[in-house]
């Protein structure tokens, strides 16, 4: 009999088929390695869990999988137990912290999460409540006297003064009243999930993710749903926000994006995406595009930042998951037809990079002209946070923000729609479609999460000197391509407008 773990129960709640594949076909479930971002989430969670133990000092850490040792500690009423493990004939779970409450004569359970109290909490709190409910039911079945059920997470309002105050960094929230009403329903779900895990064959397709947008689908969606094409109706922009619309298409057997009927009700961006896919060629709104380009003034600075979202604040003025700006790349075109002159900055010391970052930025940026970024809320938000931490630089950073123009607006506002974008507006999708000769493929670092983790490995001393030197070179190459990519996309847009002007002149 295969025991159901808490992790697999939570996978089951998201997609039962995916949970079955995870248990019975692990080689398929793990065929695609965890991304750097996903691995970083796990590592951050482990770090936060270890620091949270300091709120409950002098605990005993249970060896991984040691249910017998846990039972002995509980029987002896050990005051604090870290990572206790509990099993029944059907279920297994590990808890983060158990703390004996002498006043109630019971153990209080504390589940630690590497998230902040300031986030949009409704969906996450529901997930956390089910997580705790699973643990509570298994502990009760083991005869553990159980008192309060608590969630420990990072305080989104906390700002460090340079030294971490753990009592302010973490919040402790009583989830007992939230979890208790769920126990009966969670018990029924656990039983259903356990029974499904015992099936020798995978349940018939499709899985429930057939009604979800691409970004919300399970990790083995393509294995389970072999009839869904690579570019499908699930890739329609923001289709996840319109579940009835997606369900109608799927239920009618319309899966390929090119099969969406012309009369089917879609948003304008979705309609344009489908039309581009059917025509297999881009469409351009030349007047809006020309007007957008006319608003860009020389000298033009193409600017990209790299940052590290540090869960546990390292520097004064930072809160949980505030982004640490450690690198920028800048290409400057001074006049029409001019070359793009490159400037770059990378800070790899263990100290706070804020002041050196801003000093280098001010020195490299032209005093006037447009500053082009991709997704301006990000760079402008980083500048605003820098201004909070460096009051003397507030006016300079505000002036920089006033000059920012978002090149991504061309694509979010659909002035140009290309079938190669697949409804996306990320520079990683736009660049190969418009500038096929320029690519991130072959780079040691190909996306921002890897850049962040690479920097963190350097500054925390995880890399040997030779490895660190190579990592710095890879960071400079990656970030440099980000700003160069904007230059070349801008030039491609200029060429598109110029071609129209030539046609009109002829």
C-alpha cells in the first residue's frame, strides 16, 4: 500500500492525475528538472524554516523520516520538536514545529511558510489551512494531544535596521478556527486521494487542468493530455481569467488556436492573437506605432536591471523579499543612425549595493533624453525603493523615472502582433520573432531567476574564486543582451515604420 504524504495530497488537490503520475511514474514527473526559480523557492523555504526555529529555542531536530523517534519525544513531552514525523497505515507527514503548551496540556503546531503577510492572501491562506488540516488529522490519529494550530510567516511590513529582529520579522497567526471547520472535508479528500494512489493505471484523460490557462496547468499536462497541441486555446492571452470561455472551447473540441471560430466571442487582444496565428504573419497598427516611436527622444538610453529578492533582509532599509539591485546594463544611442555605446555595472561585494548602484547609474545615464526599459513598473519600482533608502538621491531618481518609456507597451497595446509571440509580451518571446539573429540560446544564464541565484552564490561565498569570476562574466553577458535586445527590437520597429513611409512615397 502506498502511503499518502502531505506533499502528494496538496498535489492531488491541484490535479489528481498529476499526483498519480508523481507517485507511479516519477521518471515522467521529474523528467523536466526543477527550474532555478523553483529550486530557489525550496532553498528559501528551508532557510526561513531554520530561522523560524529560533522563535522556539532549544528544540530537538528529528532525523528525516524518523517516526519512531518522534513518538518517543512526544511521549516524553519534549518541550519543542523540529521536523517531527508522523505516520499511520495510510498517511505520512512532517511538521515544522511542535511546542508543548503546559497551560493547555497539549502540543501547539506551527507551520512555517516563506511568504509574507502583506501578499494577496485569500488563495494562499486556503492552501495553508488545508496543509495544516492534513497534519492535524494525522497527528490526532497518532494520539498526539493537539492544541492550537498556527501559521508562521514573514511580516510584509517589517523593515530591517541592519540586524534581524526575528520577533518582528515573523508573524504568528492562530489558524485554529480556520482549520477546524475544514477537518471533515479534508479527511474525505485524504481518503479519496489515498485510494486514487492505489490504482494500478492512470485515470483516464483529461485531467482537470484541461480547463485551466497554460500557466496554471499541472507539470505533466502534456503527458496526460496528448491530444492538446503545443500551441492551443490554453495559450490565449489571459484566458485563465475567463474559465467559462475556455470551457466552452474545450467542450466543443476546439483545442488548436487556429481552430477557434471567427464568430467565437473573444477580447480584442485574443482576437488579434488568433488572427495572427491563422494568417501566419504579423499585423501592425502603423499610426499608433509611429506615434509611440516619435515620443522617444535622443540620446536614447536602453536600461535593464538585475535584482535579488532576498527573503531574509540582509541590509538596513530592506524588508522580506525586497529586491536588491546589484546590476544594470545600459546601451546609449546618441543620435539617429548612431552606434549603441555600452555601459555596465555589477556589484559583487557582500555589502549593500544601493549607493554604488545609484552612483554608477547617474554617471552612466545621459542627462537628458528617453530611458527605455521593458516593463517599467519594475525598474521604476526599484528606483522608488532606492529613493526611500537613500533620501539624498530622491530627486535624481525621480527625474530618472520621469524619463522612462516602456518598450513593452508596443506589444501589450498590440501595435504589433506576431504569431511567434504566442500572445506573450516577454522580451524572451518578442526578440526571436523580430530579431531572429539575436538569441539567449547558448548563454550560461538565460533568464532572470538564474541571474539572481548566480549573484547570490557569488556574494555568499558559495563559489570558488575561479567559479565566481566565470559567474561574473556570465552575468555581464546576460544583462548586456537584455539591453541590447531592446536596442535591436527598437531598430526593427523603426524599420517597420520606415518601410511604410517608403511605400507611401513611392
